[in-house]
C-alpha cells in the first residue's frame, strides 16, 4: 500500500489511466496512511473517509464511462481555510466551532469538477496567522523532517503547515494552501515540497475564509514542480463571484516544463542578502545562480531598494484588513457564543474566548492603526510604501528581467515551542522577510527545494515573476528541481 | 508612537475583545514591540506617492442588477448558535 502513496500526481494519473489500480484503492491507501500517521504529525484536523471513498467510487465510475478530468481520482488534502460544503471549516479557530458551511469555495469546487477526491481538512495557523503552525486551536503540526542525529520535533512552517507536512509525509497526493505573507512558500521550503503563490487575482477568493483580502491568494503545495503545475491549472479560474478574480484564460502550466532558459534574464536582488543570514543559505543561493546560468539564463544584479520596508508595511496592512474581516465573528450567525449580560458583553466574551493570542494581537494592532488620529501615520503611510515596493519590481521587470531568484527563508525549520520566538512576536514575523514583498506587490512566487543544510534539513529557493507569468516560474523552477533533485524525509513516525 | 495600558484597554473595547488586567498588561509590551518595528516606515520619503488601492490596475466589474441567489433562509441560519423561525436570536438590545 505504501507503494501507491509514494506516487506523484503525474505518476498516479498515468497508472490510473492504465487501470493498474482504481481511485478507490489509491484513496484507501491514503486513508490507511493517515490513520497510521496523523496522531503523530497532526496534519489533518478532520479526515472524511466516507466522503473520500464515495468521491473515489464516483470517479472510478466516470472513468469507466470515459469521462476523465485533469485530476480524475487523485486524493487531495484541503486547508481548513477553504469552505467545504457540510464539512468542518473552521480556519483552525475555536470561534468557528462546529461551522459546516452550506456552500463550497470556488477553488475546491474547481478541483472536484476536475475529478479530485477530498481526504479531509488540513491543520493551519489560526486564521492563517503564523509562521510555525503553532497558533492552531487544534495544536501544532509536526514536520516529518528531523535534523540528523536529533530527536527534536520541528515545525513545518506556517500558516499552511498541515498542507506542507501532509504532502511531505505522503498523507495526500497534493494539498491546497493559501499565502498572505509567505504561508505557502515558507512551509514548502521547510518541508522539501514545492509551493506556488500565484498572482493576486489568479485564484478566486470566494469561499476562502478572509484574513487580509488585498494579500490573500490560494495556491498548491505539491511534491514536485509538475504536480504544482497540474494543481494550479485546476485551482485557478475566472470567477464572477470574486470581483478581484482576473479575466484571463488559465494556461496549461505543465507545458512550460522542460522549455529552455536560453535568453532569459534572472535578477539577483542585493537587498535579500540580510544580516545574520547563515552561510548555507548564501551558498545555496549561489548554487541556484550557477544552475540557472548552466541552463542558459543570463544573471544580472538588481536592486529592490524598498525591500526592508515590506515586512513593517505588511504588519500594518495585514492586521488592519484582518481586524475588519474578523469583525464578523460575533457569536450571532455562526460558531461559538459565550453568553453575556447584554449584547456587547456577549460579543466581548465570545471573541475573548474564541480567538487565540496571536489573532487577538493582530486584531488589536489593526484596530489601533485604523483608529482615529493614527490612520494617516500608519495605514496611509504603509499603503504608500506598498506602492513603492511594487514600483521597485516594475522597474526591474521593465529593464528586461524575466524572473528574480532569492532564498525562500532565512533559515531551515526550527524547533516546536522555540522560546526565543515565543518571547518576541517580531522575531517570528521575520520568517517571512523574503516572501512578504511578493504579496505586497501582488506578484507570483514559487518556492522550490534546492538542497539540505548541514543538519540534513531542506532549504528552498524562491523565484518571483511578473504578474500572470506563472509559466516562467514553473519553467525556471523545473530547471532547479532537475539539478537539485527531490527530497523526501526518512520515515520515523 | 507607543501605547499605554489605558490605550490597550480602549483598543480592546473598540475591537470588542474582553481582556483581563494581566492580558492588557502583557499586550502593552507586545504591541509596543510591533509598533516599534513598524516605526521605521516613517523614514521613507513618500511625497507625491499615491497609496496603493489595488495591486492589479482594474476596473471594478459590474453585473446585471438581477436576483441571482436567494430562498435559502434555512441554510443561512443553519450554523447559528440560537435561532427561531429563521431569525437570529440575540440578547435584548432595546429596553
């Protein structure tokens, strides 16, 4: 049975087509693996075995009738942020206790329309706020990777930590994820998986629990570049239900793999060489540059001068939007309610009991920066800085750069309950230093595994592209993957 | 800029989150840490720069002014903690 779960989506697709096994068999193999591993890794907060088998059976019937979708019979894990009809959807928050929506998110509907099978809902940081998956109401997710000779449990990154851990440990063929400041790319880098945050507007946000609406984008976490391309093709769409969904046809991303890099210009931004960055990351970056050069790309040094302001601007814009978006959780229409002496007391007690520490912290920051007298100094200033961050990218793209290569994270995965990080929220926020610029500018970014550090833990490189040029990212990431190879954790769980 | 205990309590009230004295005290330090971190934005020269309103230049799409959805009262109240005949129930607001 382990044989079946070790297949990539592309491999399973071929073998399903050749009738070597059925979707029911493949799905059952995943359910058995989840059964054996989830108590340790805590990647799923809700497994839906009956639904999975029913969907797999329906898929096998469609195949028998000659109707085969792009993801026909492929078992996937879904981040708890996506609304799934009549199934647990709580953004891993206590405040959404018992919430089972009566509707399906556009992204997941697209996957089911293409024949995919849902295994269950994946753990995440509460409301996608976190970089370690430790803020979930359902407890931390464990990274299937461990440092050599160490028994310490590591975080899978966040907020899509359940997605990354499940993909790395083969508890699903691929997973949906979302990225507001790095929540797809950082966990992908920490687990040796591939994650892409597409251009803002490429995937519909309809039915995805909102965190910061001007930054949130859905994307896949997958085992390799090809699988990520296959998944994004299905997830992306033009959707009348989301006015920020962009009216552009979705290309066949898989067709971009294997295309030459000759004539391509790759930018290396000097501002991403940050103080205190481990030598290993610098070495990996140089290695990545060499691989792309060997593949025929031209390497140019570039400058993105406002880079250092992206993270502080993000910690104004994202909490501000979050404080508005999360105002809806008031104990009236869904989820938790804690009774009070009057309606305001009920709101205050419900929100005090329902939100975790990090979510409260961000709502407080957001409320403060939007409050009378501070709006101009904080929010307006941050939105102006955001314009400058985007302009930095526009200038280098205008000068002929096709894609930008950077490290994905400033370190490899760190330990669960790291005392340093717990004591200083800003230190935890610095995890997103290389990824957050991409969200601020609405650009596509992909994290691809590129090597292991001295401790034997995966490290990733990030490629940043022009708006709606995800194909360039897949093409370039594929070259890195071909050179670096793929990385799978040794099973200990 | 930094916040004191009274400001934290006022903001918590605005955000409709009940905080204990201990929590409020802890938040003073945490929020000041974050505000200290974002303070560096004030050194950026933004004269003549428009604030970003949308990452992709786009015109808000319009749709026909027609009923496209509805008749779902039972679905809408299905997840509510307390309802009566498709109404949400809340504590008495008007005396």
